[in-house]
């Protein structure tokens, strides 16, 4: 479900810039792929209030009703009211967009909730030659992956903006991404920094076309549960979210885990210091000592934040000064 605890607006581009970018992207898609359709993907598992203009009950009342197609993700088979929906914005051959305001509504909603790591109501926009039924059917099956660590198949909603941005930024996942996109030529989303990110299907490589999701990709997807707390902490503290935030937050958490830290609060604190002090903050001798101490200590012992806070100001200043060296 969508995290509703981070309501502050992101410090990305303003909505007018994003609107211009999105329209330009749509125009390019239509020019290059005249037989393609454009949809928004609404994730009803991350709902909006019933009075919201994008709520399904209100979409059906718009002057120009647009087709919606359910994505029958298997893990929600018994909760059909939560199924994602493809919302048609442009049909191949149409002149322009029958409902311009609807596009703006989807963008505004995506921007407002871009800090929601656990999914967003407007997950993104996609360009495909496939009919809605075929595109929805593909999205329903392509998320089923074999998780070797659990020795079972499971469904992962890779259409969630954070998940997809993380996957698209990993060159080792190019083969899987190609298979996951399938008939979808392009996918646009608003990332955690409030920027428009466009993902295009990688060039097909027969050797990678059916590549499964690797162990490292499963690990990065699993770290999203902790990334949520990092993003929440950054938002509450007013820390600027960097560019390519999904990749950089994951790298910071991976660095923390590689140092032996395992408690969520310690990993979050370590990652926050990467963005506030610098990537090498933990190389300071006293910081390194405390990281090792916390990594080997029982869970009921003081955390890294408490121990770092107890250091003299002079040491903290040294730590900050050396973090970028």
C-alpha cells in the first residue's frame, strides 16, 4: 500500500516544467510510433480518496469517458477492487487528446506522491502498439518471477515507480527489463526526486532476452522496505533528494550492510550520513570503530546514531570534513 506519511512536496522540477516535458514525450511517442496507444497506469492498491477526480467512480462520470482495462495481477485475484487499471489517454489515430485535463490530473497526482516508496496511485504512463487487453495481460504475467532464495514463484509489482526506476538503472537487469516490458515501447514515471524519468525497452539481445532476475536484483528489490524509511527521514529532515535517488539510496544501504550493520535504524542512519556528510563519512577512524562496534553488538545495545551523537563536536567536525576527501 502507498505510504501516506510523507505529504511534503518534493523539490524537483515545478509542475509546469514537468507538464511540458510529459507532453513533449507524448508527442515524440506519437510521431515515432503512429500505431501506438498511450495509457496511464493507476495502482488501486495505493488508493486515492473517493472524492478525488481520479477515483474510478469519478473517472466514469467525466464528459469524455476513457476506456479502463484491469491488470489481473495474480496476488490480488481475490481482491479485484485493488487491481491496477490501464487508463486510456490516447488511441492510435486520434487527433490530439480527447481529455487534456485528464493528463494533467495524472501528472499532478504522480508528483504529489512521488515520495511514496511503496507504490503510487499514478504509477506512470506507457506507450504500446498492443491493445489494452493484451498490454494488461502482459503486465499481469510478466511480474511473476522465480525467487530462488525462497524456492518459489512470486509476483513483484515492477510497475511501482521506485521498483521500476531501481530496475531500469541496473545494467545487469537489461535482459529482464526487456522481457518485463514486452510489447511496451516506452514507460515514463515520476521518480523520488520529482523528476520525469523515461524508460525505453533495451535493444534486444538474444542471449539476454529471457534472462531471469538475478540474486543482486532480488536483493535490491528487498531493500526497498528499508529505503522507505530513508526517504521518510530525508523528507522530514528537509534533506534534498539527489538525482537518480533510487540507485543512490540503494547503494548507500548496500554500503551500510557491507559494513556489517543489520538493524534498520542503523542502516537508515548510515545512509542519511552518506547524503548529509559525504560518501566516505564512515572511513573516519572513530566512525569506523563505532560502526564495527554496533555491527557486532546485540540488538538491545545503543544504536549507531546514539553513539555518533555522543562524540565531541571536534570529532564530528573532522568526520564531516573528511567525508568527501
